[in-house]
């Protein structure tokens, strides 16, 4: 059951002018499941992306990176679930080209204007005949506000659709930001097994959007972890259609408002992945404060967030907090002064001066561990940098879900 998960009412999901979405069923893994999603963008839309760093990155990821860095006028996205098209070699690459060409033809676009995406089982051939056959239906179904249905159609082991939307006032005009994501397991930064698509009707120049997308990823999708596994297909896309008539120019108040809205929606979508993580019962925020730099803060945060011993203790609501101290110690910050460090569980000071806080009582830790949302704070006393990572516990269900994933 997702942890404190919010699904917005359909009326609260705002359409983004200049974006149309169409959905179809190709029957890739299950007959009748909506598993093909098409995005079409209005002329003048700018598009930027961040992708997995996995060396076995999927064929569609390779194509997306090439097409974005080549300065193409991206006008459409093609997403399939049920098959990752990863570990498929040259054949997989050609298959991804073929399906994106089919969509390009259907939309009267050049092949280079389409970005393909896949998610699902790795090391299986892409069923291009099924996908190509379903694309005309998806194109025929293109509509202005299909975000909620699209959030369903990109799901794999997700149990709930992940969609977020908001509107902000900028210079007296309304700017909309809406997005969807998918992901529940094989989640680790750089990036996670996730797909994320966010669009705004603000106008953002290409180079500005590229920098902004990286910055936003590093505050959202690159700050989540479920199981420490980096997938082959992770992709995060932001599209800016410019249809609102408001331009986000760096250094202006308008830019700050729009950037903040994009960051908030992206962070919310990323957190929803953790809240719906496979088998999760707890949503955990790990915050490392007073670090010398981001690198050491993130080393410590991820050491805690990735530790199976820490995560199973959270599942059991067991205040076995020595596991957290051990994770901090092996994080790789070699000059860490443990005597200056403070560890908090929620508002409870657990450790200081290199050991257990003499005033700490087990029942205090137990009370925090019983909660569905838990904050772990590590105060290093070394500087003024703070970094935050979001994770979850490990449960019996995580093993069961992944043991049965291909069946």
C-alpha cells in the first residue's frame, strides 16, 4: 500500500497548452493493457532530458541522447511499457529507430523529431509489429488533457498512477506545469528505474532548459533510492511549449517562479515513486547537514538509504540505530570526525560525542520508528552544505514482487 500517497482529482490536473497525448493498447505483456503512449508538441516547443548513466543503457536512451544533443526540433515522444529494449544490441537499436519512424510518418514529422522510450523486461526483443500496429490508434486518440490516463499507461510494477499539476501566476498570466512519472523498483540515482515527463506552457530557451533540467533532476529524480539498482532505461524529460506567452529568462523573477514550480512538481513525482516503492511501508527522508561539500553529504545519505540492514530495521520498526552509525562510518568520508557528529531520529537526539546520547531512551526511538514517515538527520559539524535523499524500507513484499516480475 503506497505510503501517504496523494492522487489528485482529475479536475485538478491542468492541461498544458501545446501538448496532446494519445494512448493505445499493443498487448506487449498483457492483452488489453494500455501500454503505448504518444506525446505531440506544438511547433516551437523546447525539449531537454536527463538519462541513466548505466553503461548498458537501452537502445531508446541512446537514440534520445543523440537526437537531443544534435539540436533537433523535437515534436513527439513514443513510450512503450512491458519491454525495456535493453540488452538487445544492434537489433534493438534498429527496432527503436523503426518504431519512432512509424510515429514520425503518422504525425508528418521527420524521424529525428521523435524521442522513443521503453520500460519493462530487459534482454527481450522489442515486439515492433505490435507497437507499430498500435501507433495509429494512439495518434487517433491524441487529446488535450490525457495526463491522468497517460500516468496509468506508463505503469509497470507501480500500484498507483503518479501525476502532479499546478498553476502559478507570472506577470498577471497563468503558467501551468503538469507531469507524470512511473517507477517502483530498481530505483537509484543516475537515475532510477523511472520515466518522468513534465511539461509547461512557459517559454524557455533551449540552452536554458537544458541547464534547468539537469538542476531539477539533481533535486528530484536524482535524490531517490529504493534498492540501489540503477536501471538501463531511466529518462526524465521537460518540455516547454511557450503557449502561455510568458517567457522564463534567467536572472528574472519570472524565471525563478517557473523554475520553482517545475522543481516542486518534479520532486513530488520523484517522491511518489518512493511512496509507491515495491513493498514499501515507510517513507524515509535522510538529511545530511553541515557537510563540507555535496559529495560527502551524498555519500553519507546514500550509505544510509542503501543499507539493507537499515532498511529492514525500518520495516520492523526496530530502533536498531547502530546500523545507521555503521553506514555513516563506511560511507567513504575518510577524515570524518565522529566525535563532532550528531544523529537525530525525527526530533530525538540519538548520538553525539562519538556515542549514544546519555539522555536517549529506547521508547523515544520506538515512537519515531512506528511512524509511516521518518526523518533521519545527520549533522556533521564540518560546513554549511545540506543534501537530502528520499528512500523507503525493505519488506517481504519487495522480494516477492521481484521474484515474480517476469511471470
